[in-house]
């Protein structure tokens, strides 16, 4: 979605299941408006948070006029029910095989044939979003298949999310990048205070984990790891808002928050 919208709407890390929320990215041109809906990847839920994430996916499959199923050149989905979900949708489906720059060229055509056999979609695109290879072809396909409808959003709207959301996502991206194993998946980031001042914005953050041991790892010896998160995040936040930032971060333990509906609702995963 970032390549198609032309702005960084969704965080990117090498780890699976980075995206948790459904995020809209809106492209406005004189003749059309495209509302992209980026969702979490399809998985079999193991706890309450993942059940909520899959709810967002299922809602998107019902709402979408066009479905872009994004996979990468090395992925298979033999144990996933994603193919069955896509076969049962009423909207046209295009398969986007991403990261072809990470593979030998001779593997691309067999992968295209694989998706023809598995899904028989209306279109298949081999792309490299990183290098913007064939992204224009995907856009042309979308424009050709868009239904006619009055625009849903004002022409200057880029997304449905506010600035606080993107600040918390930037910090979560750094946690996914800097920590291994269960730490990123057990973490939630909340902006508790955001003060806009003339020369600097002051932002307070709470980072939630599930166990004291995770809190100790997140903070690190002498606070070293948390300082690193703050340094990397502040740089990106300042670039994002085009302003200096004073960033405070606190780590809080909430046992089993990923399975507790009251916290899932508070964190925006439940209605």
C-alpha cells in the first residue's frame, strides 16, 4: 500500500504479522479516488488479539470492490484458509507477487503458474514494491476495475487515522526491528499525552507488555534498549511531523492483555 499511495501508511519490518489494524490510504486524482484498505495477514488465531485482527480481514473481504492478495515470491499458503476465503468472495481478485527482487528470475514464472492453478484470479502481477517495479501496472488494473461512485472522502484526505496512531506505529516498528522472539508480539504502544508547542511537540508513550521478564528485556540493562528505541523512533517521528519532538516512554505490565476484551477494546481492536 505504501508504494501505491506514495506515502508510508503501514509500518514495515522483516517479521511476519507486523500489521495489526486495518489502515486506509487514500489516493485522490481529478478523475478518481482510490481507498486502499491494508489489513493484517491471514492466520489461524491463537489468542484474542489475533481473532480481532482476523475480524478486520473478514470485514475487508466483504467491503472491498477489488481485492489485492499480496504474497511474496517465497510464500506458500498450503496450511492457510486464505485461498478458500478468496474463492468465496464476490469481488475480482488480483494476486500481487511481491519481492521478486529477492529471488532468481527463473522462479517467477513457476510462481505465477502456481497461483493460476491455486486461485485462478482475474490478474497476477509480479512486483517489487521496494524498487517500484510493475507498481504502475497494478494501479492501471485498479483504475480499470473501479466501480463508478461519488468519492467517499474529501479530496485532501490521505488516511482515516490520526497523528497519534502513526506515532504509536513508528514506535512499534522500532520494537519489531530491535527485539526478537515474543517481545514485539506481546507489546502494545499507546500515546497517553500529545502536547503541540510552538517549537516542539511533547509526546508521552506507554508500552504495554504481558510479563515482568518482557519489561526487563524491553528496557534493557541500564535502560539501554529503551533509549535505543526512543532514539530511532524520535528521528522518524520528527521526519513524519516535520517538527522537533520530546519523547517520553514508560513500560507497563498488563498480564495477558492480548486475551482481555476490555484492553482489546481500549487499544482499538474491538468495537
